[in-house]
């Protein structure tokens, strides 16, 4: 069995510090020239951007203000939704008020039926058809019949 380490061709030996410094010194003039050429190409657009910086800032602020206005007006918690919620709130308050009044009327009727003999008598006469001796109660002999719904299909 052979346990020797064979040299790997993909393995690379890193350069020493002195070699790295020499490589940088050798390529520095070309890198400087490349940077200078790139800067000369970009300089006109940088000059235009510097001259137009106030206009660009004004446009950016105007766009931001427009977006905020739209968001405040039509957003998830905007004015449109706020007005809808406020209308819904007022409608619910009215409904609560009417239900509270109805509840108070029922409570008064319950209290009257528990304590007032006159209201007990009135309720007995209406619901149970009670009468006093000598009174005559008139009842409609033919109560109205509910109309049958029209047939959905035509008959032959």
C-alpha cells in the first residue's frame, strides 16, 4: 500500500509578501491610467448631476409629497376609510340607541306585568281572550288565508 502524498496540480502556492509588493508596483502605473481614463469618461455626467442637484432634489421631494398625499387619502388608514368608519360608527350608535329604547320599553312592560293588576288584566284579555261576565267578544269567522305561492312550472 502506497501512502505517499502526491503533488496536486490544482494546488497553488501563494506568493510571498515581497513578490506581492513588486507585482503591485509593476501594475500601479497601468491601474492609475485606467482610473484616470474612467474618471474622464464619468466626469461630464458628474458635472451635470452637480449642476442639476437642486432640481433633482425638488422633483424627489415633490414625488415624495405626492405619494404621501395619496397614501394619506386612499391608504389603508386614509381619509376615505376614516369617513366610512365614522359613518358606520354613527349608524351603529343610532342602532344602539333604538335598541336601548326598545329594551327600556320591554323592561317597563315586564315591571308593569309583575306589579300592575290593570296591565295583567289587559294582557290576559288580549292574549288569552278572557272576558268579564256579561261582555261579548267579536271574532272574525273567516281569518284571511295566506296566498299559496305561484307554481314555478307551467301545468299542461
